[in-house]
C-alpha cells in the first residue's frame, strides 16, 4: 500500500522498509503493519487532537511531569506552542509507560522507537503469525474467562507496583496472543502517586474486567479486587505477587467518645451564645435599658 505521509520519515531514516496494510483505526490513533528487515511490526500514528474522540481530560493528565516552566506556562495559556507540547507529552506518556511496564514484567507490546509522532512497536501475533485479536473478539469458556481474568488482575497489580494505572482498561484494550492477554493503548496512563483520580480509575479498570468476564463466569461480578488492590497499595503492602481474595471489607473505625462529646459541648455552647446575642438585640426584653 502507499506509505502514509506520517510514516514516510521512518522510511527515509531506515526504521521502516515498507507499509504492509492498515491494521486498525482507534479513537486516538491509526495502526499499521510495517516491515522492518525480516520482522513485521506495528506503527502507531497518533491522530491530531481535533480528530480524536478521546480527549486529554484533566483527570488523566493531572500529576504528569512537565520538562520546564516554559512548557508549563505555554500549556496553561493554550498557545500554539503549548498545544504542540501538550500533544507531544500525551504521546510520550504511552512510550514511557510501555518501557516502564515491560521492565516490570507486564505483558505489553515491546516498544522499539518513537519518531516524528509515530510509535514503532512489537506486532502482537497469534499462533499463525497473524495480528492477535482483541479480547472482545475471542470466544471464551467459563474456565478460560476465569483464567484470563486472573491474569489481567495480576497485570493490574504489576502495573500499580510500577506506579502506573491504565485508566481506560477494558476488553477493547487487550489483545490475546498464544500466551494469553496483552495490554495495549496507554497514552492516558496515570501516575498512581501523583494523580488524585488514580484510585477511582484503578477501581473502574478492574470493575470493567469483572463486568466483561462476568458474562462467562458470573461469580466474578461479586468480586472487589479493585478496592482490595488499592487498599494494599495505599498501606504500602502491595507486591507484584501479593495474594488476593477478591473480598474487601472496609476497616472498622472505633468512635472516639471523648472527641464526640467535645464536639457536642462546643456546639451547645455556641448555640447558647448565639441565643444570648439574639436576645440582647431584641427590644423590650429583660436586660435592655429603658428610655
């Protein structure tokens, strides 16, 4: 096929030999199968902001590091340079996340290069060497659904131990190769320690998995892995191989009776003072001077 304009710089620089075909068009990028020497790889071409359906909501970008104050000011003002830098930061977030997660043992496509707004990465393939299907396109038995659910929950744990929350995890962002699930699409990846929305988004990711796999294994709908995982993380006890139960019981808090009584006494005193002030301002009541 004809080489897309955005991939031409990679051909010129010798990173890509040819474009084989378009693989998919997603909400934030177009993905192509490309040939690089003897290997087939993926080239992910990010769409321009005005052509994407996935927006860079503040919930996702909160806490991301900015290189310098000039970039931060430009992004805040929304200048042309600021928008360009914001786009670059959005794209680099996925590249950085892929490298960190691959190093942490998470099953993600291996990243090879990021050049001119195009991410060159591993082509996740099935047993026949064809591009692996998405999870939602795979027929699942109850047994396989339980197995894949367990694998992905463990991957979520490994991601969080690496300081990352996917933020948009579902059956549409998981491929299935001969070895099982592979997590993809990470431009919205969240810094777990720096983003105040991290716990909510992690729970949503895990709930999405339970909802999908629960169609095949209904008992998964009753699990609470998200809350359990975050509680372990927040307490500093989460490890890549932490044992999970899927059950979460909120910690019981013992009421401090002394503190409660102090609050009640303070409220009572404040109310008495308010009533006294009101009575002192009303004419004709005892304690008022008569003229």
